[in-house]
C-alpha cells in the first residue's frame, strides 16, 4: 500500500532519515518501533505530506506521492496529541473534516457509537477531557474508511475499556484490507496487534519483516526481548 | 478563493469569533469609543484620540493574539495538512479565518458606538471610514507578520517575544530612531531617506493616512511632516494607501511561501 524507497531527510545538520526502504502492506498491522529521536515521526510525516523528503520517493498504491494532495483522501491519521479548535464542537469538527474530504465520502461511524460520543460531540472541544478528545481523535481517523491508517500512540490516555474497543476496531480495519501503521511505547500492545515490525534506528530500518521472523531471527519469545536483542546487537 | 480554502475559512472564523479574547477586544474598542464620544467633546476630537489608540492597540492585539493562537493551533494545523487539501488553499483559509474576525471585531467595536452617537452627521463619516479601513488593514498586516513569526520559530516564547518586539519597534522605537538620525545628519538632504523610512513602517503609514485625512499637522511626528510636505494631501493619501496595502500583501505572501515549503 505504501512503500518508502531510499527516503532521506535531514534537518539542518541532523540526518533524520538516511535511506529508508520499507513497505507497509494491505491487511497488515505494522508496528513502527525505535528509540526516541530515531525518526519515527518524520517517517510517518513523509507519508502525510507534512515533511518532504530530500531524496528518494514514496509510492502510495502504485503511484509516487507528488504535489497532488488527493491521495490523502485515502489516509486516516490519528496524531499523538489531540488538540482541536477550542470553541468548535466535536460535531462541527467532524463536519469540517468531512467537507474537506470532499463530497460522496462513505463514513464509518461505528467508533463514534462504541465510544458513545453522541452527547460529548455537542459540547465545545475545549471542555472535553483528554481521554474523550483522544476518542474523538481516533474516531476521526477511522471515519472515512481509509486504505492506510496511521496511529501514533493511539491508546495513550484511554481507559482499558476504550482502549480495547479501539484495538478491536484496528483489527476490524485490518480484516477490511486496510494497511495500519502503529507506533506505541507499550510493547505488549504492539505484540497483541502487529503482524509486521519495522525497527527504525539512526535513520535506517534495522529490521523490517514479520513479527514471526523477528522472533525467529533473534531467537526470543516476545517482542520486547527481540527488540532489546537487536538494540544490543547493534550497539556491540 | 478555492472551495477548500473557503471551507477552512468558515470553520476557522467561527472558532475565532467565539473566542472570549475576541469579544473582549471588541468590547474594549466599544467602551473606549463610547467614552470618548460621551465625554471627549465633539466627534472630531474623539476620532483624533482614537487614532492613537487604534495605532497602538490594533497592531499589538493582531500580533500577540495571532502568535498565541497559531502556536495553540499547531497540532490541529498538522491534522488539517494531513487532509486532501493543498497547502496554499489551507493557508488562505486559515489566514483569512483569523484576520477577518479580528478586523471585524475592531470595525464593529469602533463603528457601532460611533454610528449610535454621531451616525447622522455626515461631516465625520469619511474620517470614520478611513479610521476603520486603516485599522482593518493594519490587522491584516500584523496577522500576516504573526503567521511569519509563528511559522519560522518552533519556540513559542521566542515567537511571542519577537512579536512584541516588532510591535514596540514599529509603534514606539521607530519614530525615535528616525528622529535621532535626522538630528544627527541634519546637514544633509534627508527628504528621500526619511520618506523611505516611513514607507518601511506600516504603523507610520497608517498614522500619516489618518492625519492627512484629519488635517492636523501637529500630531504628525517627524516622518509624517516630511511626507506631507513632499506629497501634499491627495497624492499623500494615494501613496500611503498603496504602501499600506503592499504591507498587507507582502508579509502574507511571504508567510504563504514559508507555509508552502515548511516541514511540519
């Protein structure tokens, strides 16, 4: 669904991405893992057009990503920090994004229902709690039946019930054929959801493959130890 | 304006219009105008007092409110950038959706009490329109500058500090420096450099436009006096207006350019 081909990005002197080659496939949840400052956010922002690579290219569903923003109609993005216009209501926010997506978009309001957001949507967004805003954030990302879903620390700030509702929805999206990119600091969560793993360190993908291969390759039983193994291997 | 830009503008504007700060801003001008008209003698004197209030407060609020608003809106701007909307359309909508409500709050705040007290009096109408127009254009100028600052600096404190610094420079420090230089180089022909200095300051341009209109040379300041002498009233107003409009256009285009190329 989305392929990075030798993608490079530097900010001033700092080389954040140094030739990344990875692919995110349909019907797979890919865990994007890496130490702080490894370039995870920059990598994801390249796909959204927020950051423009210095070299290399991104291919979205067979088409190189260029200046035409139309491809973003097929991407759902859930940023880590959910901050919305303070004085708009949740319903207005949804209406705004719906209008920007263009006419004739099929929406999927399942998450709005499962989170029981109907009464919260009438209130100004500034009055909502952090958790509720995060629920709006998640619902918004999945509202337009995306082909690629980018979730940045999606369960941060959610209670266990909401968190499990969200995880079930992520699985349902995968079954629908959506490609999902997931970042999280909670390894057990990634282990639960992810089919593939991309381990990013110092601006390159040190590992890209299935969860199964990762464990086989490192001879470890769980994701946390497998990643620790790669980190140690690399440091040595 | 393209369709997506218009949509962004509508939502941005309805968000800004409901901000308590914006209401306070409109109320401030309403109260100040009302008080000046009630107790400040005739409407001409009130207008003249308002000139100084407008030239100080409008740039300050546009710059500071603008910068604060933009830093608060950072994350949401990223979410909008991730939608299928081109960057220029998005910028157009966001900029206009912030600047127009600010300008509107000023126009209503000053205009409403004026129409209430002296609405029927045609002698003051042209001056009032000029005051409202200069205030509105200065709002556009300083909102555009706020955008430039907020886009160029990641650090909110620095962005805010620069905004206040810029305001101080244009409203207070600038005329002082020019006067100092003029005294220091009094033996040289200074007319043209001084004119250039004035065109380089949007607040000076606004002041000259208003005072040419009101015809009160005593309040001109140094650059303004030279300006009037050089151009005379009619041409002066045309040149001043053109300069002020350029000041609204150029920073906005510069901000658009930065917005278009920036890595968020």
